[in-house]
């Protein structure tokens, strides 16, 4: 299993990055995304999009540093 970490500061960049990664790693599908609870990534539309492309979204809990492993 391979894990990549990307620091993203805007929703528009995230969508482009996600599409690029899915095209580049055809043999290695993205299965799960870990996000903080920033407003643009907690919307119903965003979750519906992730579900439609079979990506599980998990939101991290604030100040629980053991989740950063």
C-alpha cells in the first residue's frame, strides 16, 4: 500500500488534483481521502461526488493528533 500526502489550500485546486491523480494512477485507484473539517470539503455535493467515483471521505477530529499517523 502506498500513501501520498498533499497539502491543499483551495477547493478548485483539489478538484484538479483529484482528476489528475485518478488519470495518472489508473492501476492504483484512490480509495480514501482524509480531510480536516474545512467548510468547502464538508458539503453534501462534495460527498456525493466522492461517492459517485467510489472514494471514501474521512474527516479528522480537531486536536486528536493520533489521527495524523
